[in-house]
């Protein structure tokens, strides 16, 4: 996998996230904090969990010490979708900067840090993206149940919206 491919996958993840968070912002704050249904977490906890996973994996893969990446964000610190969006926007900047600095060679190098061993870097990055897709799809289900429907979340909808060239 090439660096550009990884960058596109994360761009898709952030496009998907933006659509989900925009729909979440239409809910009143109480509904944002308590919406639960057919998934394992409520809406806010689902979204905070995904932010936590992205930030934690980035720091883990960068080789940061365990105390930097092995902690859990508290959903209580994100009372409204806007607060979460601001934090996620800052984190997105850090992630994009880090990904932009990776080379194709970095991506095929086997990670051997922070208890990771055996897989090339791109495997872990694809894991972060696919985990995010799953969590954001769960959030979309919760939004639909809360009366804030969201659809057309697939990768080709993203490609059409972004006009991402196949390269």
C-alpha cells in the first residue's frame, strides 16, 4: 500500500465522520448524550471512543510511551457534538500531518514498537480506518433511531463527492 492510498482512506474516514457529527449536532444536547439503541454504546460514547482509538493508535505507532496512548477519553468531557467536533478537528490535523510524513517504505516496514510485532505499518493503519468505519456506521444507526437519518456513507459516495481520481 502506498502513502497516498492511506491518506485517501483517512480522508474517507474524516468525510464519514463529518457527516455523522453534523447529523449528531442537530440533536439537542440531552439527546446527544443519551441516545442509545441497538449498538453497544450510546451515540456520544461511540463517537468519543472512535476519537480515542484514532489518537491512541497514532501515538502508539509513532512510538510514544504507553502512558501517552494507553488511556481512555471520558465522554463526560464532550457534552455536545460541537465540543467533540473541535477536539476531533485538532486530532485530525495531527493525524494528517503524521500520515503525510510517512513514506511508502515506512508503510511496508514491520512495526516493532509498543508491543506491536509482525505486521507492516499499513496493516495497523487500515485497522484504524476499518474500526472507524464500523463505529461511525454504529453512530449512523443511532442517529437514524433518534430521528436524524443519515445515508449514503459508502466509499463510492465519498469518491463521487470528492471526485477522488483512481490512481
